[in-house]
């Protein structure tokens, strides 16, 4: 073989090898961008009663272990104060307790499906000052940050259905949700998204989640509710879960 051709072949092989390893390294770097939380937390799956199974016929009582995960930032926790419009928008008062909108939906899903609930808490708590929160959220989105989560569920692999809830921030999920999705292995699990919003609906977030979790069943009939309709959450959440065939 001509010397020039030989050198050419070697050069091509080297380019492919170097290119491939750089690609792998970069991808690995992206996956390891998320910092492991120092704290671990164990969440007890709900023990299903054998008799319940036959009586209710609910999907969730048929050996499925489900978990409700949510992120929510109620902008006040004081039910007795005169709330600003922003504080009112981000909260609902239930039985004298101030809840975030997404927190309330999570609570209802937990109740109806008899699932434990885990709240995603940032290592550095978010400000409850609306203006500051809005600009911080924008900055995080622009920089595509992965805000750290305070603790990690040590027995995540024990759950097979994960309801995942978040408010819409700047027409997307809050960046901390990206941290959440990158922190765990969702292979083989079912993810059922739910959100609350101020007018944007799901804002394409279900497709974003699908794009991130390639080996996961992501329910496209996700739940979304405007912050202005929170009073009807019990009825709406129930009828959505019935539509999905999860409760009857
Ligand atoms: C930083 C920030 C950005 C927001 N961006 C949007 C948005 O782009 N579209 C929308 O419909 N609502 C937006 N909202 C409104 C929230 O989605 C809505 O109030 C939600 O119910 C809050 O849920 P939470 O109380 O569980 O945190 C935004 C709220 C905040 C605080």
C-alpha cells in the first residue's frame, strides 16, 4: 500500500477515536454535573392491604409502589396576614394552613393514590420575595444551572411509578427539576407529570421530560391547573386519576 494512503488511513482512525472519546467524555461530564446531596432520606413505600386490592381494583394497589414528588415555592407561610397579590397567587389556604399550589396538588394525589410524598428542597432555600425569585429563576434558566437538592431518596429504586410535580417558571420547569431528573436512574419506571401555572399550561414540559428520560414511560396525559382554579383541585385531580384508570 502506498505510504500516503497508509498515513491517510491512520489519520482517519485517529480522528474517529479522538472524536469518539471526546464525545463520551463530554457526555459523561454533563451527566455528572449534578452534585450528590450529602444527606440521604428513606421513604417508606405504602404497604398495600391484600384485601383492598380486590375491592378497589385500583392500579396503584396492584403491587405498584408509587411516590409523589413535588417542588413548590409558596411565597408566604402566614395564613393570617393580608397577602399581596403575588403571595395569594402562589398559595392556597387549606384548613388554616398555607400551601403552595403544586404542594396542594401533590397532597391530593398522595391522598387519592395512597402514596408517600417527597418534597424537593433546595440546599439553598429560594427567596420568597417575588421580584427576587423571578429574576433568580430567569438567571438560573439562562445559565442552565443545576441547583443542589438538600437530600437524596436512598431507596428510590423501590418505587416504580413516580408522580412528579412542579410550577411552571419562565415557560419551563424550574432548573431544580433538571437536577432531580439527573440525580436518579429512572430506567423502567413510569413518570406521571403534574404542574400548576399562571397561564402557560404545561408549556411543553412533558416533552422535555420525555427527551430527558429515554428509558422511562412518561405519561402524556399530565395534570395541569391554573393557580386561579385551585379551589377545584380536589375534583379535578380525582377525575384525572380516574381518567388514567389509577383510581375508580
Ligand atoms: C419565578 C416564576 C416564574 C413563573 N413563570 C411562569 C410562566 O412562565 N408561566 C406561567 O404560566 N406561570 C408562571 N409562574 C406562575 C407559577 O407557575 C404559578 O404561580 C404556580 O402555581 C406556582 O406554584 P407553587 O405555588 O407550587 O410554587 C411563575 C412563577 C414564578 C415564581
